[in-house]
C-alpha cells in the first residue's frame, strides 16, 4: 500500500500545515503552479515528490519539470498535468492521450477548485486538489490524501486548511 498526498497551486507559499497533513504519506504529487524551486526543494527534502509545471511557473521550475507526467504506482497508471479540466470539459489536447492510453487516475490543477469525479466515458478517476496556496479567490486551501493498494484507489480524504 502506498499513501499519497496531492496538492496544486501553491504559488510560492508552502503552508507548514501541509507537512503535518502529509507526515504519513509515502510520496507527494504536485500538479503545478509551484511558484519556485524552493517550494519543490522543501517538498523533496520532506518526502519523495513528483510534479509537473504550471502556466504560472517560471523558467527555473520549467527547466526541471515537464508539462505531462505519466507514471505507475503499484498497478495504477497515473497521468498528471496542470491544465486538465474535468469529465466532459477536458482541454482538447488531452482527448487523444486518453483514447490512446487512458490512465486509471488523472490528476490536474489550475482551476483552484477542488474536484473529484469519475469519468464514465474514459473509465478513470479525475482529481483536482484545488489550491494549497493563498493566491486566488478560494475560501480555504485544500489538499487530497489517498492510498493505492494494487489496482485499488482508496481512503480518499479532502483536507481543508482554513486561512490564517
């Protein structure tokens, strides 16, 4: 069993409460708009971290990350990108990727809107963890935790961090 912490849209702010909520995860996934290599470095010093760059990330982040990241955790195929959308409203360039090699789990960010939906057309779970930073209009910062056990995605939790 692998425990995962998912966040997005930190925009340079890595709230200390992230470390508390992700203390028991095996790895962290960041779905873009990191805000600088210092945020990525702090996450990587804490736990193994996978990440993609977002549209607001500067050159230092873009040089080290890619726009799309395909990987496997146990038996679950994952596709992560920043600007992805949600079932029925995906960015058009993703559709051929989904048709050719659909993931079991699709993770994206960008909207600052937490959304967990199952896509019946492509047969996978879509997760947007919302925004872990304070930039934007969202009323609270959000994170997602889940476990992967073989081919099973389980124990999904939404974590809301009230603004300080």
